[in-house]
């Protein structure tokens, strides 16, 4: 052991053994000073360095308590004789600093108390009796009663740590709750980084060293030169080149909110990246964050970006990460988003902005001074639209974030009575209406009578008249029913097929179309965003107008037909499921019913989204705005926030009532066998197998999973982990079979 006797009176933050087996001490005052410096650096990007610096100095004041010093020495083995009388488990080391902040700085100290008290457990509620969670007000009261602060002060921390004046900087414009979460991000990331640098210097060395945004822009520009050189001469490609030119030109505009309104097939993805990179270089922004609604689209987009920028510079952050595609550096970057190009999902991005957990919050300060592209912006969850738009406006106004709303069907986000919306959104295209006219490649046929549903038999009969046709329906059940009426070579696509299965089938469809092989496809909505198919004829069951437009984007996509493509909207036998889909369908029907001429024009989308949003019960179903006082800033200045309750309520995907079943398809059988033998594995090894198996999961309703469990067709291998048990449960065309009335050939099942 190191000379422990002379260090007994020196407060420790952490201890570890080096490779030679000798003890290394992380002195507490050094840790506090370093965290203060790092947190202050991060917060300087939004003008709050003094707040973050004080939080860093006081976050671990409780570690000066004698009980904590005894605990760390005993628990680590640093001092085998150290013990804590009457205490078992961890020792509270965060409440003392929170109490000190309030006593020293009053209301300003309460802001700091949230950060300090929550830097391990997460941001707390102040005093929400309904939450059932640990409350900051109660923690402060209990800590005072137990003398936590006095015990820490008895150890005489350095005066230069304790003696701090009131912070002078003012919060950025916007929500105080967002500002506090930004400060929290700065603190917890600084704490993680300094602790990591001491505990694992090799891991720490993998961070940083990324190329500049300017260098990545050069790589992108070269890619586009090569792409244009190899592109066929066509009207569509000329329009795409013009869209790209305008995006590069408009990158000179000041930081703010932008819309990119380009019809499907107009090259939005690469043009939006061109704007983002040029805008970032022009305004000194730190990174580009590309936000996508679905993981299926994300993986395709990330693959494109990797080909342009290199895998080491593009970080995918979503639920379907494959450990074989990750390295240590990419896993580190997903923790705090310090890479230059981030590709993530709506769920990951917006839930993080309202999160309370340290692991999800520590990336937030790296969103500051970035360019965020929201791909398919019309798919932002409408029931959370109010808090989503609120945080976007605040990030643009106070944190130097530029947003690009990229879509063919621009939602109606402009402010109006009872709808805060987004203010000062600048359109990047000079003349979107002209683009819609120039990129018109289809003719839409609407029902003569919206009140008269068609039968599936009549739809199937029509579809069989075409050699190649895509039909998109509103549910997995509808997809199966219609597919069962079609010829055997018809392709089925739905979310009852696992992600790996869907990807392989989509690749097959694209290749068949490229090779001009007759191809009929029955699909759910999963093909409507980010899947670049090109059919001469597309049928679409009545739905929201944006869904109809996205379906039309799969028709004559490259404009190579001598006549316009054909898009047929039909009334299905049954309406869409109650809820958002039903209301979107009703709003779409109302707008199309009143349409004279082309229903897929820009002004129609504005009218549709206004009608749709007004039909909803709420654009903030979880009352996030109320919980965090986002509108009532005078009341919010009492600093009584319900962070944890808001975080638990802000769930863009409601996973309650859903069961994920791991199916047997392709490589998954080998992985399931490995999972069955994983009882003796380390937790991280089992997690690695489970992450690979995410590509082989199908989500079903709980009542459906109960039936399958009763019939022993699936089993719960581990708590919450359900595995396909019988070979005949998964079909090579249809995916997971749940209904006994589905007729299929057992020889087509996938083992």
C-alpha cells in the first residue's frame, strides 16, 4: 500500500490501483477544481460559465464527510481497517453541497441544488406529492436534520472552494427548465470525464481528435462532384442540382429556424446536409445532428454518411446498434455526442431534451451551437408537439442551434391563436410552388364517393391488372388480408416482419424494379418514408394527406415514365384504428373531398395539418408545459420544477401494452442459442447478444403475447425477454403468425 498514514487526513474523491498494483489517489480538491473548469468551459457556449463553475466546485462537498472518507477507503480496499459505524452501503455525498448552495446563495442556490443533488441520481422533482419519487425539498430537509453539511464543513474544505460570490450571468432567452438541464449536462459530463481520466486513462484518450467541420465539408463536396459526374441527364436530376445550389447559397443566412420544402425525390437528404455543413462552417458551429423518425430510415442514412465522411466520424445513436459495427470510440461518443456528425432518432433527441437521468442528459450541452436537421418533420409526434416546438424555439433563440425542417409535406407550425408554433421560420427554397409543379410526376385518382368503402376482393382484382404495383394499407391485419387474395409471387411488407427480414425484402424489391422484373407489393406505411422505391402505379388506402403524398413519392420517382405515374386513393373496407390514425384519415378525407384538381399541392398540406392538429384533444397530452412552467416564467422563477415527473411522462413511443418477441430468422437462431447459454456470462456480454438480436424483434400487443405464451409458442427466457419457441410461428413471407385463421404453407416457415 502507498504511504497511507500520511494521506489519512487528505480527502479523497476516488482511488484505484495502477497496473503495478500500487494505489493512486484522486484528491478531492483536485477533482472539484477540474470538474469546475470543465463544466465552466462547456457552459461558456451559452454564457453561463459562472453557474457551472460553482456547481462543479460544490457538487461533491459531501465527500468531505468523515463517513464518506471511511466508506471509500473501506469499500475500495484502500484501507482494510477503515469502517463506518452503523452504516451499510453507500454514503450520501451530494445533499451536503445542495444545502450549502441554498444557504450561501438563496434562490440562485436552489438552481444549483438541483444540479448538485441530482448529479448521480438524476434531476429530481422539487415537491410533487403524486410522483412517488425522491423530492429535492425532502432531501434538503432530511440532510439538514442529519447534519450532512456540518459534517462536511467540519473537515475544513479549502476556502477557495467554499467562498464563491453570486453568479452574475443571466439565463439565455427561453425556458428556465431547459437552461437548468443544460447546466446539469455540463456538470455531469465534466464529472464523468474527470473521473474517467483518473480511473481509465486509456479509455479517456480515445476521446477527441475528430476532423474539423471544414474538412468534412470538403469530403462532402468531393462526393457530390463525383455523384453529379455519374448522374444521368434528366429533368429530375437538373431540379436536384438546383435544390442543392440553393441550399448551399442560403447557408450564409444567420443562425435560426429553417424549412426545406421539396417534393419527394427532389434530393432533400444530401441538400439538407450541404446546407448544414456550409452553415456550420460559415457560423463556426460545432457539429451536425441529423434526426430521423424511424430506425429503419436511420440505418440507411447513416450508411450513406459513413460512405462520405468515414465510419470514425459518424455516430449512430439509436436502439438497434450492433456491437459488431461499434468500436470503443463510437460507444464513448454516444455518451455525450462529442463527434462532428450525429445520426439519431426523434425519440433519442427529444426525449433527451426532457430527460432527468444523468446518462441521457450529459449530451445536451453538445447540442448547443449545432445544426439540427429534422428529416420528415411532419412525423414529429402530434400529442407532444407543444413541448417539442417549445424546446426547438428556445434552442434557436438562446443556444445558437439552427434547425432545418426537411420534408415534402411541411407541417403547419406557424403561430396562430391557441397554438404557439414556431416563429421566424425561413424557407430555404426560393419558389417551393414552382418545385412542386416541376417535380410533378404522378396523377392522383380520388374516390368518387368517400362514404363507400371498397372490398379487399375488388382491390385485389384491380391490382392484378398491373405487372408492377405497390399497394399501401393502414394496418398489419389489412396487409395480411389483402396479400392473401393476391397471386403467390406477391411480396408482403409489414412490421410483423423483423427489421432484418424487412431490410432484405426491401433490397430484393429494389433490385427487381431495377432489373424490370414484374413486382407486386402489399405493404403497411413502413415504406412511406426513406425507402427509395420507384413503381409505375401506387394504390393507397385512405389516410392523412401527408401519407398519401409520401405514397405518391414511391411512384415514378425518377420521372422516367413517358406518362405520369398513377396514384389511386381508395376507401378501405374498415376505417383506420381509433386515435391518431383515424383522425389523420378523417382530416385527409375532408381536405381531399373539397379538392378541385391536384390534392398534392403545397397549400393543401397547410390546410390538412391545420385541420388535423385542431382535431386532436391535445398537443401536450402529458402536460409537460405545465409541469415545467414553460409558459409561466414568473412562476418558474421560484425554481420549483418537476423534472423527474416530466421525464417519465415525456415518452414519444408508448411501450406500455407492447411485448417484443425475438423471432427465429436467419442469424438469430445462433444468437438465441448463445443467449440461452448466457447465464454464466458477464452482463455486458449478454447485452451484446441482446443488442444484435434487436434486428430480429417484432412488437406485438400484450393480449397477443399472452395467447402465444399460453400455447407455448413463445417463452420468456429472461424477465421481459420473449423468444419464439416453435419453428412454424415465423413465416418467410408474412413474418410472425399470431392468428390461427392465417392459412400458410408450413414448408415456407423459417427455422
